């Protein structure tokens, strides 16, 4: 696994964990980008959209576009990955 793969897997885990911590299990992409930066993952808007699309393809999140803004919502499978109850290739495992 390359350094880049490790960083991307950690970004995906951080995004899932942030969504899991929200009472509504969702954020718009702007807030998610700021929250990722607050935990050490400064990402571009393009990179964030790429990772959100990947999470959606894996069934870990769903998206809805409202007035040009992407809303990201955690799925049950995404919650399991965020909490370490399931392992998904491409998503880092949470530390105990």
C-alpha cells in the first residue's frame, strides 16, 4: 500500500466518522470539507467530491444535490465501517 493509498483510506474513514458523530448522520459538502480540515485532512473540493462518490459506490454513504450543494448521508454499512464493526477495503480501520 502506497503512502497516497494510506492517506486516502484515512480521509474516507475520517469522513465516515464525522458523519457518524452528527445527530442527523449527514453534512453538506462544505461543512464536511471544513470538518476534515479540522482533523488534519485539507482536501480540495474536487478531491472531496471524488471521495464522496467512492463512498457512495461502496454503499457507505448516499448523496442528494439540493440547489447545487451536495448533501452526504451515512448508510448503515457506513456506520459499521466508521465504528470498526466491518472492514471495507479502501477505508482505514479505526484505532481502538
